[in-house]
């Protein structure tokens, strides 16, 4: 993992009590730089990416242009937290199913076994579909790297259940690629508060 990742985790933990609370405003999260001459602040943004979803369609930043989207990391054979996070993502899917401004983006961290066909089977098992909910695969290194950019965790670990270690965080990205909120995707109450943040962001786009 990148050296600064531990710092980012600390930032998330420090702010955990403030986010997912239906706050009156949502700060831009992550590292930022202040120009010494102008005083302008440059905030962390999600870089360009290119993956393939369950329908063999390309998914890029342009897919979410003008939208907010919710990110998580999973794998279809996950024996631990994924069944819980899938049910909470399903809640989000159903709540915002008719709102074209909201999409969900789930990255598989098991790029070997989670083929496009397998992701399609998984989506069908949940009775969901793109373009509302994209399940994507791609280059393993690129998926693990973008997990860092989302301030999440995705690593291959032979000692972990299923062979992978990942967080159960849901991350909220705004229409300008800024990280605006997060929550514990295994905790229904945390997701309830997260929905308030999504609603606030939609009202203030």
C-alpha cells in the first residue's frame, strides 16, 4: 500500500463521528494542497479509470459525468463481510433506483475468478442491473491502486478468509470527482446516516 494510506485512514477515522450524520455540509475528503502564492486549495480527486462491467461495457469517469456515485470493493466468493455489504448496497439501489443522478460502482478485487460472466451471474442473483449498479473487473494492479485513491483497502492476502482483505466502506463521490462521505457498509444504521449525506449532496449539486 502507499505510504500515505495510513495517514488517510487516520483522517477518515478522525472524522468518522462527523460524516454519515446528515450534516448541513459535506467537506471534500482526502489530501489537499494549498498554493502558497494564491492561497487556492487543490483537493484530492478520483483519477481517470477504465474498467469492464457485467454487461461487457466500458466503465470510465465519463460514465458518471453529472452524477454522484457510491463505491465499494468486494469479490463474489467473499465469505465474510460481502453478503452484508451487498444487502446494504441493495438498499441504496432500491432507494435511488428512479433517480438518474445516482449510480453504484462495485469493484471486484478477485480479477481472476470474477470474470464478466461471473459478475453478470452475481448481478442477476441480486436482481439488479447496469447502468444503475455496475460490477466491474479489470487489471488487478489498477483496481488495487484506485482503492487507494478512494481511500479504501483492497489487497491479496493468503491468510485472509477467501484470500483477500478489503474494507466494508461505502464511499460517496460527487459530480466533480471529490470524495464527500463514507460509511461502514456492514452497519445498517451507518448506511441510514449515509443516505442523508447522499440526499444532501443531491439537493446541493
